[in-house]
């Protein structure tokens, strides 16, 4: 048990910690003394995660499921070292001089969070809702906040931020510590004044040390594998002299040379490549590398002394964003998260609307940002608080009163003991341990990198490493836990072995399986039956039966269905795998020459994204952004893009419906263009809210070229298809602006362009514009080539003929549409 001398020593350490917090407070200006414009922050108090409807209840699927977020444990109240994460977020904002904070919450989590903010005292002496340091208000949202678009709609409807100016957007699932937020805010405002249509500034931190360590480890591992494969026999640690336990200098040097550096397997946030202007810090390209996703198109960066560019892969987004209030209107209904907003709404439409954003790199020496993106990251966040990387931070009134709630152990400065806890003097604890309220730690228990909540019970000889155990949980005798997250009131039976598991609230794991062997659980998420966690009666609840094989004979719980799967790419993959797939090599000379053709490369790049969107229509919006990025990096414009996409869509239609009648094909084309009208064409066929006539003309060319072959079943249906693009694929759009995909002005321009091309073909070839009904186009072309191309090679002649056939087929289809276009022109003139 704790002795009197130990308590006195602990109180001394508590007093020293209190002085540390006071010193930080003295460095922060009071609200009345702050200089500069008011800094307003908006905290999205819910994690932006996918949702599922389970048993009539909407549940979030996140990295900490089934524990949080949940009705019993909202995201804002997730404990970090036994203090809700919202306290850490607010404390950091106070230290950075934020004046006002608005917290957006769902109705299911508002009551508990408001109770905490209005009743629990902080290290500053008052609850947050009554604080003298910052104005805190909570908004219970009318809609469920599941995406960034939901939060933006709520902010606009509730007038959370002023119509002009800027505010700080803060995520709830990131614990951060930095002190230069006011300076960053001034930099953001300066850019808004100097850079046209500057919309936002993203705060980032560098992960260069972790990247360097991962690179070295990759090289070391490869070198070790090479040396092991080349060596005939293993090297003995015994020297030539035969003395055991003595290593030679050469052996010691080899061991140090092949030693791995400590580096996290997964980064705090997804690896993101940024290309930005070094002078203005405006981002011109942004791509996030994720596992399981198609690799983004590589950017083409032009380096010049007049506009120096920087390419960075070491910058990790923090989730903190300075945003202009006017930019809220750019967050449309399909925007899920911050990356989607920056990549799709801003970069993806920069050529249309011209909105841009920039970066600010926070100094690595004074900035710590921990994103709770996985169970491992959450545990590490707790350990970083213990290690004071995020210190000093608030822990309710832990170090703020005369009788502190927590004290530092006399045996280790990173072990924190609640004053009501009872720990044996010879217990093995540390480093980075928190022992909560009314917890007894037996002498035979081993704790390292572990946080224990209030009233946790520990059995003798238990061993816990890198774990978080929440309130009321019971750990049995001789249990071994590694990297686990144990929920409130869960029970782990005697002798169980758990590694990297998430055990939900009130789950019970028996110490032995049904076969009598010790229970071993690895890399599993376990939740309790629905009737026990929700409190519904057994007749109406749709609970799952307990998996006795998993939990043991006396256990309660089952494997979590639809467990959250992280797509964060391991750091080592950046150095061992090619994130951009290489094109298949071919020995054919024609293929290699086609590779050198920039247009062919551009078309193949667009084709990959179109195929992905055709397989999954919900991805058309994101594929459109990827295609716009290809345009920016390859030097092609939106007209070329729209022409190629239209050709590819028609090729897909002709292949998928080749056994159907032409009339059915036309109806299928109507459905296809209706699907692609808003998410694709609507973005690229307008410029500054005006019709992009060049892109519309190119779209019509792509349509006519795709059906221009003599054997195409839709070759005679050009007028119907053009009519469809004009007013037949989206009635609402036509009623709103007078056209669907192409405007009447673009139809007239297209007709004039095709008339000019017809005259050129008639002047320089035997082409007659389809007026000679006795001779097909192919016959005309073959006779023409027989008399003019005798001196050329057969391969060159074939290529030229193919190109002329495509052009003449396009013109023939366009000629057939002339009467319809003239009717549109007369209609517009009459208006």
C-alpha cells in the first residue's frame, strides 16, 4: 500500500506539476489583452465515420468500435488518461488565444457532453461553459452529423459563423498541442488579402523523422536479407578465441549497422503528396495514398525560377483548417470529409471557379498532433500524455487544487496515481502508467504503458502492456494483455491472453475455451449482445447470440460485424512498393510508339477512371476530380477531356447493349447520360457559371465520332442523340437553364465547325458529304487512296486511312444533325 512518505513525495510532485501549468497560463494573454481580430473556432464534435442501420439503431463504424462513438460514450467524451478528449481540445484552443468556440453535436450525444462541460471543473478552476478564458457554446444539431457537408449545412442554417471573415475548423478526434495558432491565423488572413479567391489554409506537421527511420529500416532489412541469403553459415556470437559472451568489434559494428530504428508501422494520418507554390504556399496538386484504392495519377510538375514549386510527401494534415466563411457554400451535399472538400470542391474545380487553398507547416519542435485513427493510435495518444509530449494538459482538477486528485509516483515520473488508489510498494509499474480512482494494484501485477480507469479490478500476476482499461472493468488472475482496449465493466477471465483486441462494454471473456484450453484472442473486436448494451427487452431486441467458441463457456459477446478497416498505407510501403502502377511492357514497335504519343497516354489515363466510375456510379464525382487532375498534369484541357469521355461512354454503351435493338440502345444512352450529366458534365461544361462552348462542341464531336463507323447500329440516330444531349436527359436541368448537357449556342457553333470541315474534306479529297448514295464512304476512301498513296508504305497508309475514316464518319453524322440544329437556332431566334 502507499505509505505516508510516498504520499508526501507524491504531493510534492503534484505541486511541481501545478507550477508547470501556472507557468503556461502566465504566457497566455487574457481575453481582454489579446490583440488582432477575433478568432472563432468550430469543433465538429462527432467523428465523420460511415454509419450502419443495425437492429433499428444507427451505429457508427469507427476504429474504436464498438466502444466509441456510441450512445453511452460519445466521441467528445472519449477518455484520454481518464479525461475526456474535449478537455484537451479546448485547453489547446485557450492556450492559442481562441476567443469563441462552438461545438456541433448530434442529439444522442449532446446531453452527456453538455453535462460534462457545465459541471466538471477544469484545471482553470471553472467548467468550460462558465469559463473566463473562452466562450463555449454547444449546438444540438437538427440533422445527424455524419459528413462535413452535414456540418456545413448546420453552420449555415444556425449562423454559427459570420457571413464574412474566417474561422477555425477543429476535429474532435485529434489531440494537439501547439502555441502559434494566432500567428497562423494572421498568415491566413494575409493570404486572403493578397491571393485571389483564397478559400482555406490547412495546418500540417512534418513526419520527416518517421519517414527517415522507415526508409533506413527498409534498407537495413533488405541488406540483412541479402547478407543472410549469401552467407553459407550463421555467424556465431562466440569469438575466434572461444570465449563465450564476448563480441568482437566487427560483430558489434555489424549489429549496430543492422539495427532497426524505432518507427511507427502506420503514420498518424494518411500519407499525402502536396505540390505547392513556394512563394504563395498555394497548393496546385494533392493526392492521398491509400491501401486498396487505385493509385492517383502522378503530377507533372514544371520547375522554374519564376514560379518555384515544392513537392512534399512528409506533410501530414492535422485536420485543423482556417476557412473563409464564404467557402462554406462550396461544401456540397456529397462532400464527406476535409480531404474531399479540398480535393474535389477546391482543386477539382479550380479551372471553373478559381478557388484555391494553401498550407502552413507547424514547427516540429513545438507541435504535437495525435490523430485517433486506430486503436493503436488511441493507446499511443494516452501514452504521449503520460510522457508529457502533450503536457501540460487539463485533467479536470487533477493538478489544480490544494488537494490534487493525481500525484506522480516517487519511483517513476511518468506514473500517475490517483490519491484514492492503493498500490503495493514493490509493484512493477512504469513507464507511462495512470492508475485511476479506487484502483488497487497487487504487488505481483505488471503494468507498462497502461491507463486504468476508475474502479478497475486487477487479479494477481496479471500483465498489461500498452493497454487502456476503462471504468469498472475486471482483469482476472494471470491474464496477459498486449495492445488492448477494454471497455467499461468488461470482464476478462483468469488466464486469458489478449493481444491487439477491442473488447466492448459489458463483454465477458471466460479464461478457458469450451475445450478447456486457455482463451487466446488476437486482432479481434468483440461487442456484447444488443439487448444487454441497449437495454431493450429480449422480445424486441435483435441481438446476436454469444459466440461461445470465442468467449468461452461462461462468456458473453460476439465478433463485431462490419469492423472498421483502415486504408492508411504503411510507411514502409512508400519505399518497398510502387504506388503508381507501371504500364505493361510490350515488344511491339507500334505499342512503344503509341506510348510516346501524349494523346494516347492521356486517353488511357482517362479510360481507367471512366471504367472505375462505370463499375461504381457513386464514384463518378471522385473520378471526375481525378480526371481533372490528369488534365492539369498532362497539359490537356476540358474540351479534350469531354470528347474522350463521351467517346468512351458510347463505346461502353455499344458493347454492353450490342444484342439489343437501336431503339433500346437510344433509351440506354438516355439513362447513361442522365447518370453522368450532373456529377461529370455539369462540372466541366461551364466556366465561371457560363457555358463552356468549346467543351460542349468537343462533347458533340465525341458523340458523332463514336457512332461514325459504317457498321455502327446508331450511325443513323445522330439527331436523336444530339437532341438528347440538348434537352432529353435531365428535365429539371433543362427547365432551370434551357439545356441539359450542351446548349443551343454550342449546337450552332458545332454545326458551323462541321460545315467548315465538310468543305475542307470536299476540297482536298473525294469525300462528297454523304450525298452520293450509290457509293459508301469506304468505297470513296479506297478509290481515293488507290490513286494517291502508291508511294507510301502500307502501314502508314493504313493509319492515315483509319484516321480519315474516323473524321469522315464524324462529319457524316454531324451533317445528318444539321436540320435539327437549324430548328434549335430558329427556336432561339424566335425567343
